[in-house]
C-alpha cells in the first residue's frame, strides 16, 4: 500500500565555524584483466547474517563476498557501506576492506559524497525528568577526512543529510537542540559542505508542517507563512520552491503540504477536516517546475495518492477503493483492481487482487511477471528480500525470523540461518538455487 508521506523530522542545530582534519584515502581495485566482474565492481551487494548474528554481504547469486564478521552493517551507498564492531562504526569498500577506520559512536550512509558521523553523545536532563540525548555530529568525505568537524557547540539529535550539495538544518528560538515532538515554531536554512550557511535560516518549521524539504532536481519546498482558519480545523500554508541560491522560483499559496520534486513533478496537498465524526478530504495537485498544475485528484484521503516511481504513481481510486497506477498525464495506465499494491522498483511492483492472497509482481504495463502466494517486498539490484517464517517474537541477533533473497525467477539465492530446520527437503529442491549450504 502507499507509504505515508509524513513530514521529515526537523533537525535542530547551532552552527559554528567548520574545520578540517587529516583522513585516509580509499584504495580501489580495478576490474580484472579478463573483463569478469571483480569484487570492486558495481555489482549490487546485499546484507546477510550468520548463525552467530554477525553480518556481511552476498552478491546477486548468493555467493558471500564479504564474510559475516561485523556486528551490524548498512547497505552500500556510493561504493561504501557503514559497518560496526564492538560499538564503533567505520566504512568498508566492496572487497570488505576497512577503508575508513571504525572510530565513531554512530554513522550514516554516504549521500551526495558526504556521510554524517557521531563523535560522541551528550545527555541533558529536563525538569520533567525526560533526558535528551544529543549527538556531536561531523561530516566526512570518502577518504574519511572531516569536511565539518564535530563540535560541542553543534549539538543535535539527528544529523542532517546532504542532498545536491546542501543540508537542511533548523533551530527554535531560545533553544539549541531539538525536542523529538518539536513543540516550538522555528526557522530553517541550508548548510553547504564547509559548514557555512548557503541559505540563512528564514523558513518556517512547525509541529504540523515539519521542516522544509531537501533539494531535489534543483528545487526545495519551503514554508513562508502558516494560517489557521478558525471556522473549521483546516490549515493553510504559503509555500515557495527555491533554487540552490535561495531565490524563489515560484510560490504555492494556501496549501496544506508541499513535497519535493521527483521525476519532474511535485505534489501540493490541500486538506480540510470536518471534525472527529466526519473524515477529512484532500486535493492532490501535481505540478511542473513552473508551478503549473498538470492534473489533480479531488476528494481523496490524504495518503491515497503516491509520488512517481519509474514513471508510475500508485493511486487508490475513491470509488472502488482499489489501487491502480497512473502515468504522467494523470491517466490510468494500470486500472484500479488491487486490494494491495506497492510502488514500482526495478521495473516491477508487488500487487494482490485480494488482501494477502492472489498476489503477483507486475511490470509497468500491468502484465503478470511472477505469481506469488503472498505479497512481496520491492526488488533492488535484481533481488527482493522476502519474509518467510516467524521464528520468534522479540528478535535477538542470534535468533531472527527466517528471511531470504529471491531472484526474478521466484527462486531463493540465500535463506537465513534456521531455514534448514523449518522447510522440508522438497521446498529446498523447488525453491533454492543459491550456493550449497
């Protein structure tokens, strides 16, 4: 079903001057002379774990490429993956070599050539006894060199993420950090990779609308003014879409929410609620880069219309209450006939005619590509990670539920430890094509 487009949580930060420190360079392997795929190639790698709970990576054929030796791993992003051992995080390349030493209390995946890392944490007590844990965030490049050093003067709960060279940061007047439920109105701006304000804080953040959007396709949505109509429970906000220099490209007034651009379009939401007894309704406008409304859906639930992925947007029809897909003209390209559906990824989408039964993966024209007994997760890099069996409630690293990676033929190239005790030999012969276990 459609993933809810909740506002991204705001980050509160006080900015100090950024410095630099020395780091290590990354050594990359080149492809082999035979032209065959090497470990350092761009083949997708997938996180797995062994019976000890240690984590590593396999390739699309199920062969272990990086042995499970780490306590936790993150998926590869931009050629590197964050890994943790004994409470410290660093980064490995596609050969499994640690190219940025394990030294941080926490770390994020690389985005836009930059990764956020946490040097240490600060715990602050509040009068009500609810302590706040704040992080000293820094930002590194792919050599491990600090672009923005951690500082006790820069204390925040969540590190911002860079997108198209800028990171959105917010603060509330009179406080230097972020409360999880963000009870205060504040202002937001955008940092560059030197830690300086590229766009000074001037845009609204509130508990309802959240912070401005990240930059996407050269533009970012920002809130200018919020107005509540006291005759009902409706809220209206005046938005603008700005460029990376902070210039307003166009304004969108009187909307409830505004979302970043994706595949050349953005969504603007108008919403009105009529009290607890009658649910609210939304109007979803799809706009182009000039702010012109291309088409719209009216009188829908606020979460019934998704954004575009691979040229298709998932929409729940207001009459039949079933899901289908539209093209970029706003027309049904796959009619609404599914009780359950996910967005497209790797050219396929998971759908079910009835909830959790009569399921399949379909292509962008709606043709059935692979029948399933239940709904399936999205494909990425040729594999889809699937849930297979509930092994325990309250998982521990050494006692997890049974999952597997399925290829586009519906066969499994990897099944997690414990599967050999759950599935009978016939299942393995019919469904498993990975390395010998």
